[in-house]
């Protein structure tokens, strides 16, 4: 399954475009996608911080997903790093 992952926050600093496309197995869960992003980041992003990925959320077009949730059938997702501010 091909996943089109929109990047936000610090992840935009890693990738020259605002989107990353990854292939994961059919029936993959968000945890599988998180592992795929980690592998991609370690291979392609020199300043990649795995701790940032560990604290980030994944979302479909309609909701935030947990690691045990399946990837939406349309493969459209976003990665949302933690934010702070006031």
C-alpha cells in the first residue's frame, strides 16, 4: 500500500517537499508507518531526531489515529509533531 504522508512542523525541515510517499504492507497499522518513517528518516535525513517521531501523532483526513489503528484505505495521512506556544 502506498501512503502519502503530509509533513508539518519540524518534519518540513527534513524534507524539501511537504509530502513523503512510502510503501507499507497491505493491512499495515499506524505503528508500521511510524517504523517506515523512522527507517526513511535515518537513511535520508541527516538531522533526524527519532524522539520527535516518537512523540508525534498520525492523522487521517478526519481524525487522529493511534498506533494500533489501520491506515486509511485512501492512504492519505499526516504526521503532526507536538507543538507548544501561547
